[in-house]
C-alpha cells in the first residue's frame, strides 16, 4: 500500500462520504494502483448521486480497463435511455454478437434520422459505436 491508497481508503470509510470529482477518483485508481478502492468509491458515488453522468462514465471506464464486462454492461443497462441499447447489451453479454451489433446499428440509424430528438446522451452513442 502507498500513501495515496491509504488516503483513498480513508475517504471511502468516512461517513458522510465527501464528494470528490469522479475523474480524480478514476485517475488515482489508475495511476496509484488503487483500482479496488476507486471502483468501490465510484460505486458509492453512483448510488449517492444518480444524476451525475460523469461519475457513471468514470466507473464504466474503470470496469472496461479491468475487463469487468458484465459489471459494465449492468451499469449501462441501468443508465441507458433507448430500448435498443438495453437489448443490444443483453445480446452481446449472452454471446449473440451479430444480433447485438444489428440492434446498435438500428439505434445509430434512428439517431441520425432524428427519431430520438437529441435525447440520447453522447456517451450512449459512443457505446453504440464501440460495440
């Protein structure tokens, strides 16, 4: 353990938990080998501040870096707006890659045609492109 890990653990254990910028938590987790602490802290922040999209995006990024695809898909299932995203994630998660990709493609087509009226967040569109 290093000093930064000890400080992050102290923040995680404090009640009430102070609010830290999610990008800072993600950076500390990556750079100071405090993955497990950063993930736990961000998971708590997502529960405490459900409307903070940056926090959920930082948590999803850490899940991606740790190859925790099931947790990442679960997080996206909770925060995705479109039915195509949720169905596509479920298909990919269960190994139906082509079906999932076609659902993501349909969502991209709908977004370019203006069906969603700019209500889909950019992070969700990036998820479609990534998948």
